[in-house]
C-alpha cells in the first residue's frame, strides 16, 4: 500500500499561482502511475492531470491544459501540481491518487486509482 498526503492549497486571487504537493509513503513509489483529481462545490470529482512512473508521460484535462503542470520526484516520493493562471472555476478540493495498474500508462478515471489522499482545498477569488 501507499499513503498519500497533499499540501499547498489555500486562497489565491484569480490569475495567481499555487503549487500542490503530494507526499507518498509505503511501497515503491516509483512503480505507481499518479494522478490529480478535484471536486468543486456541488460537482462530481473530475480528472485534472496524470503522470507515468518515470514522469516521461503526462496528460491533462482540457480545462487545465496550458495552465497546470504535473511532475514527480521519485527520489523524494513526491508528485507536484503547479497551477498558474488560476480561475474561480478552479476552486475545489484537490486529491492526489496512485494506481496499482501498470505505471507506464496514464489513467483518467477515478476507478483506475487505488489510493487517495485526504485532499487539500484550493479557493480562487474573483
């Protein structure tokens, strides 16, 4: 198993930036494909970004493409989500997730992930 803890959320004005961090502990972190999801108020949880086990492949939801960047540091057991150009519609609880499926691929559905963090709140004011 792997345990995930997110940090870095907060309140920011529209156009601002935040960097979310996900710290992993437990079994070999570098074997896992990782993802970020979010759930806004009154909305279902949605995919944000995914990264393969080496970090060589990434994929983004259309709504964040060009503004958000996912990366990982396997030596530090950490996944980052750099968020620039934030908009009020980005307001949500952001979750980090790890998949037991093959780490070489990317996954966009929440049922493809097996381990989840507790989430960190991001609020973007207009």
